[in-house]
C-alpha cells in the first residue's frame, strides 16, 4: 500500500464499537486503549458521536434527562460505552454487550465515574434474551461476516413500535475518498489489501443495498437517513477540523440529511421502527 493510500485508509476507516456475533468476527481485546485514543481522542470520533446523538434527539429517541423511564435499551456492540452512557443518563434501563472483555471493563469503570447504572456484559447477540424498545448498533456491521443476518437478529429483538438505530462505515465514501487521494489501483482491486489493519473495518457496506434490504421488509419502516461526517473527512486543510469545529458541527447537522451530501457521509445512519 502506498503512503498516500495508507493515509487515505487511516483517515477514512476509523471505527467505533466492537462486534457481537460469530467468533470469526472482529473484536478489540488488547487494543481498546489505542482504539480510545485514535477514535474518541480526535475530532472525527467526537463529531460522529455528537451527530448521532443529535439525530436521535431530533427523533425523540434520546430525550432530555428525566427521573423515571421504563423503556429498555440494548446497546449491541457497545465498545467503550459512550452511547450506553447517553441513554442511561436520560433514565433508560440499559443493557450493553460486546465481545471484547477489555472494552467492557473500560466501559464499566467509566460508568462508575459517571455515576450511571448500565448492565454491561461480555457476549454475542445470540446470547441476548427478551425484547427491547430501543436497540443501538453503531459502527458494528462493517466488522461482521454476515451483517444482514445480524440486522435480522436485531429486528427480532425489537418490541412492536420499537426503534433500531444503525450506523455503519460507508463503502461508497471510502471509494470516493481513495479516488480523491489518487489511489486508483486500490479502488480497482475492490479496496482489498494483503495486510489488514485491526482498526480498519473488514467489510464496509454500500448504503443502497442496506436501504433496499430494509425497505423491502414488511415488519419495519425506515424513518431516518443521514450521512455522518459528510464534510469533516474531505476538508483540504485538516487544521480547520479543529479551528472551525463549532461551524463544522452546524454545517454537518444542516447537510447530513440532504442529498447529495448525505451519501458522502463516512458513516451512514439509519433508524427503523418496527411495525
């Protein structure tokens, strides 16, 4: 891989939570600290989290804090627990699972510091029993060998009228970014490399096949589509990512749901509701 190609890949394939299905899928044991620094210690991770929370708040799925709430939330592939904490703070009953024991331990320690109650455990989606009013599955599908099977399992665990929030690494944006870097051979090879980097998603997903799959299901309806980081990762002067961060956040919020900009989001966010 060329230096420019490596830079493009590192810039554009930053991950979030670990996976939760088959043992052949990816986890982050042994590198959770590196993961935290490389993702949530940067504008890209902070911005992604901010935008996901923004959209969930706009939909009324993540409301203002209150004292009592009987809704049950599952954070499937919770990683370091940032999103679990957001839901626990507003009074939801939160269960959170991840295949990475290191990530779960870090999340538990953070929950103690934040004084929030979250039921963390190491596990896979198949281990989950019961049903949930809200399921969060952010930056997980791109690490799975069978992402559409996982989507079906998540939908099965939704209560009627429940919400599933999906976000995943956008293969189309990855392709576009590498074309901008001039990595034409890499794109011709289907974005495949001989040596995989553990923090780079194994299987980024094109948006349209996921949307089509969901839209053709009779038991759910798509109620929200947005690109996450439609601008940030394409800025020619990367210093502006921090220098103009507040203005960047507002621009991302404005354009994230508007075509053609939303299709360029480095991650794509879909919310569905079970019928």
